[in-house]
C-alpha cells in the first residue's frame, strides 16, 4: 500500500512538472489557430493568423536577422571553441584549471551584466551598435559552451591511433581529418547546436548590443508588447517550435538507427 501511494505521488509530481512546463506552449499553439483576434477567448479553429504572417514584414525581417546572426555566430563560435579546446588540452594542469575557471565566468555571469558591459565597451571604442556588434556579442558568449562540449571528447582521444596513422604514411592533416575529427565530431555538433540555440533564444544581450537599426526576433516581439501583440506571433512561434521539435527527433533517432544497422 505504501509503495503504491509513493508511486502515485511520484507520478503526480512528475505530471505536475510537465504540465507546468508545457501548458504555456500548448496554449500558445492553440491560440495560433484561433479564429478571433484576441487571446482572451477562443472562438474556433482557423489558419488566418498563419496567412497573416506574410503581411508582418517587421516580424519576418527580425526572424531573418535572427537566423543569420545565429547561423554565423554558431559557425564562428564552433571554429574558435574547437581550436580553443585543443589548446586547453595541451596546457599544464595549473594553466588548464585557470583557463577553465575563466571560461565559466561568461556562462555563470548574469546576461544583463554581460549585455550592459558589451554595450559600454562598443560605445567606448566608437563602434556603432548594429549587426557587427550583435554578432561579436553572440560569438563571445557562445565560445565557452562550444569549448566545454568539445573538450571532453578531446580528453577521450587515443593518441596511439593518431600516431599509428602517421606511421602508416598519412600526413598530419590527413590523420587529423580521418582519425581525430570523427572522434570529436559528436562534441562539435553538440556545441554548434547549443550555440545556435542560445543565439536564437537570446534577448537581453541582443537588446543592449543590437542598436536601433538591426532587430532580432526577441527584441522585435518585446517592442510589440507596448501595443497589442498580434496572434501572428503565436503562429510564428508554433512554426519555430515544430521545426526545433522535428530536428530534435531526427538527432535523437539517428544514433538508434545506426546501432540497429550495425
């Protein structure tokens, strides 16, 4: 009896957490199909707000800006972070520990502090706030996450395999491409996806470093809160949620498929 009661409370507790996490998303998706124009009342199912997206030029431009910044920032941050991981792996224990602790500071630091400090720094060196400053800011806060994702894979590398490739006649570049890259690739991909997601999701740092001429999606939606936010925002958010969900399914099921094939 006690075990059944304990299991019931465990299940109820987990269900409560899931409802708390996903109920807002369900409401957002539901009202994206609302036939009316208000969030106060659901009047029926309709795709009218999805068709209205084409007329929301500011929203679509902000989405385009967000995707461009996120893509460039994730690629550059992945390259820098991967190279930094190799450099850190070669350091002495004392230097490695010091560098790793310093990399934790941008991740643990409050976003508002990072955003304000970057804004003041760009103003101090006379760089106009816009695309360039926003891109630099996104690359900066993405690099530590990529480095931390790649570094464990470098630690797991077997140096003998790389040396064996050299002994068999492979050039250093070919040995790196054929031996090292496949081993660290899962960490690189994880870091790149994390960098892309963080850049796509960021608001506070983008708000302080984007300026008035270049606007990301989160900043654009924030500016709409001063007025009535159209339900087209719900439609766009639903599309983004479905796209991310599909990508996650593909990423999670591919390893299982490869294992079955093996």
